[in-house]
């Protein structure tokens, strides 16, 4: 029985993949899923956050305010919850 999460059905897994892509693979999606802390604590740079925001806006049709300091304090869980409840 596999414990891997399917990005097609699990928003956290999809988000972790998008974060990894935005970071040019510097951190694997599996590592992002198990890590705790904010995106910046995980080592997501400001450039990667811009890439991530662009992707999320395109894919989910939401607007993320990059001027809002709260965006930089998002965790994978809190950001995934925002995407699910949009």
C-alpha cells in the first residue's frame, strides 16, 4: 500500500509540487510535504514566491497580494486551505 499523495486529488501534494517547481527543484515535493514552518522558513526565496504566486493565480484563478506580509508567513497547510476554500 503506497502512502504517496496524488497531486491530482490532494491539494497539499499539488501545492508541494508547485512550490518545488517554483524553487527549480531545490527542495523536493516530498520534503515540502513533511516539512513544517512557513514557506520562507523552508527556504522559498522571494523570486520563487513570485513564481509560485503567478502559477497559483493562473491555475486557481485567485489573486495573491504580494504586498501583504501575511503571504510570506504562509505554510503549506495554510496556503492549501486557502486554495481549497476559494
